[in-house]
C-alpha cells in the first residue's frame, strides 16, 4: 500500500513539474522585441483566418522583458506622416473630432504579464485610454518559428482578431 502511495505521489509530482516547466519554457519564448506582421480576422463562412483588410498598413512593436513586464504600441496607417503642426485654435469642430479619433487610434499600453499553458494575460498598468488602466487582456498564443500569434478572446469591432508578430 505504501508503494502505491509513493508511486502516485511521484506521478503527481512529475506531472506538476512538467506543467510548470512547459509554462516557463513558453514564457521564455516571449522574451525580446517583436514587430507587427499583420492583423488577421476569422471568416466564419469559410472557417479560415484572412488578412484583415481594415488594418492593412498598420505597424507596431511588442516587447517582453523576460521578467513579467511588457509594452505594446500599435500604429495605424498614416500615423507617422500625420501633420501635428496644425494650430488647434484654427480647426473646426469636425476637424477636432477627426483629430481626436486619429490620435485615439494610436494604441499603447504597459503591463505585467502571466503565462499559463497557451494563454497569456496582460495586466495593464497604463494605456493611452485611461479606462483601460488596471484591466486585463487575455490572449491565446502560438509560436510558429519566429512568429508569435496572439489571438484575442473578445471580439474587436465585431470581429474575431489575431495579430502576427515577427521576432526581431
């Protein structure tokens, strides 16, 4: 009877060690800087991921420091060339609304992250949108060679999205 308890204990210990080792190994794969390759959206009619035509031309970077901290910057097409020298006092109401929406599309946040299995949580510390401070984004992840795929669990703009990142 004692041998059975010992064997069961060793099996449980080995399984626990293996799971924690796999999680740590996955966490180590995130370390470093990644460049945004593209956004993809899920087309449920053909059951495939397709290039998201509404976000072509976006750029960005994501950085994982290997100590549980990360930052991301997503930049819409044309943001780099946007004329920021306009005199705000001379803009009409609709121009100001357009300007505010464009600046809002520039997406930045810093977070602590946790990896568990094939899920990563970004526990946001700060963000360009104050309402996002202190919130958590949960993403499914997969590595394909030098590519990191982060899939949103929530719909964004009514779409299921994932982002493909290339290791730098």
